[in-house]
């Protein structure tokens, strides 16, 4: 795909100076002992079932899932950082309001999170609808077809190619934005003597109307810009920021190549042909799937939310433009938390809600998961029962921190509610009020428990059955 690679040579001079050689004291040498092979190799039975458990998550020790587990407990907690923006007056007065860049954006953010009941619902629906690019009736239909043809490797291959090209095609704006950012970062990291010739190459790119100039831009990136930076890295042995920026740039060049209309059109035609001729879908059903794709694409392009936009502007400016180190650190932690919640290894839907409700500030997070379980007397795969689990946390200004675990099974709901210490003597009243509210909504209740919240929990402490995914379609580009 790329005609040029970047070769990096290490600078490891070797000297014959005897002073640098390792000296072995022969009088202290010992005979070489026979090593127990079980100490250094894995028995065959263990290799067959090479799974490890840590933090209630199961994984293969040979996979990248292990790194995800190690990063999980070290990742910033979203609620702790956003709480500073909403509930910590000392932080707001000493940092945000004294920041000439963030002060106005912060006021806009507070205004946009003033919501009534309907606006709260729309805010959560927006997040749910935009949680993934593969959302909507079209992708639901593909998921159902994948379930009924789970053993069809040809269908998985065709579907995988389409999903990759679809992802790149609708993300071309973001890809170009990332490419421009990488090129700028490389420029800032180059020595002054190389900046002018490098900038002369970059200025040849057409970034105003790139839809008709992708081939030209790709040619410049692959044949001129990358080789230029590659020669610098090779000659100067620069193992620092430049090489990291180049790695991101190469990734986005690959995505840009996959985003062409011709590539997307070919993969889309292959998918529809496979559905028609290999899966024997009728013309009417196939036509409905095609219409749902058009509707899904138009909805994705037009959907907006002012509350989310004001929040994103706030954290982006805090990272890029703010000179306040404390503000910059908080915004970086918020960004890392949001990106971590989108990790492919987390098979949960995550939503958050910063809110000013009737003059009272609060922050809430929702983690939603769907699992399947079977009763002991159910033997067939078709008898598997859908179980939904929801973990809700929210902290209210001047009131305290709450947690709720909701379990929906057989159209009945079970609730575990954890309240601040000041509410522990009102557990029975809280229970009765919730039972009354749910009964008015015609919701059947199996159990309700109300207890004092002793310790704040993270999502992986509630969803104990998270594990490395064994099935699915790989759409990594």
C-alpha cells in the first residue's frame, strides 16, 4: 500500500576496548544445572486453555487484552474530573474563571446543560444514537443476518470489507483533520534547517476541496512527505516525537486510501450481491435494507446536540489553548476517560450526563450491558434468555453520591440502590416511593434493596462477566 517505508537504524557503537568487556571470575563458576522444563515452558494442556483472570476479567495472556486490563485501573475516572467543573467551587473560582480562554466557554457549557425532562431524554438518546458508526436499522439488519449465518466465513469476509470501507468513507473529514494535525506536529518537531523544505512539500497539498484531490494528496504524502521525514529519522536517529507523529500519519494515510468512493461503492455492491445470491434475500427485503442505509447515513450526518458540542469545545480548548496547567491536566484526563470508555474491549454502552436541573448541578454516568443466560431446564440455544444490566452513578450538589444497579430479566426488574449516609435511615421510605413510581409505569418488580453507599465502584466491579471477545467482525484498519 505504501511504496516507501521508514527505516530507523540504531546507533550502538561497539568498541574493542578490553575495559568494557565483561569479565568472568572462573573460580566462582558453577556447573550448569539441569533446568526443570515446566519452569520455563507451558505444558501442552495449559496452552490449550491459556486464560488468565485479573480484576474479574478473563483474557488470554498472549493478547492485547492484557494491556487493556493493566490500563483499566490506571485510567482517569470521568466523574471525578467532571465533578470539579460542576461541584467544586474552589476549582472553578481559582482556575476556570481566571482562565481568559476557558471562562467564556465554561459559561456557555453551563448554559447548555440547563435541561428539563424532555431535554435530558434527548441528550441521552443523542449519545445512544451516535455511540457507534454502526448504529441504526441497516446495521441491526446486518447483525441479525450475522447471527443466523454465524458459521459463514465468506459472509464475514464480505461484511468485514464493507464495514472497513464504510468507516473510512464517512470519516474522511476526521481523517484529513488528523493528517493536518500530524503534519503540523511534525513541522514543530523538526530542526529549523529542515522546516522550510518540509513546509514547501506540505503546501502542495489541497485541503480546501480534498474530495476531488485525494489521489494528488496521497501521492504527495507517500512519495514526497513521508520519504523526506523518513530520511531525517534515519540519518538523525530521532526516536522521539517525530517518529510517533509519523506513525499516526501513516495510519491515517491508510484510512484515506480506503475512503475512496470507488472502494466504498465496490464493497457495497459486493455486500448486496452476496445478500441476494448467496443468502437468498428477496428483492423486497433487500430494497428495505438499501433504503435503511440511505436513511442511516443522512441521519448520521445531520444529527447534532448543542450540549455535547459546548462540552467538546471546552475540553478541546483546555488542552490546546489554555496556559493553566491545572485546567489542561483536568481536560486531558476527561478526554482520556471518554476515549477509554469507547475501547473495543468494553462491550458496554456508556453515557454521561452533566446537568443543571432546576438550579441544582449533578453528574451521572450510565453503563448498559446485555448478556444472555439460560435456565437449568433450557437446553437449546434458542431458549437463551436476554438479561439487561444497567449501572447508574450520580452525584448531586449538596446531597451526595448515589449508585444503582438495575437488572431486567423476564420482564421483571431488580434494583440495588446505594445512597449517601445521610439517607440510610430513610431506606424503607425510599423503597416504598420507588415501588410506587414503578407500579405507575406498569413495571413489575422482583427485588429492591436500599443500602448505604460505602465505596464508589467502577463499571468493571459491577460487570463481572467482561471477557476477551471471541466472536465478531474485525474492522480494524
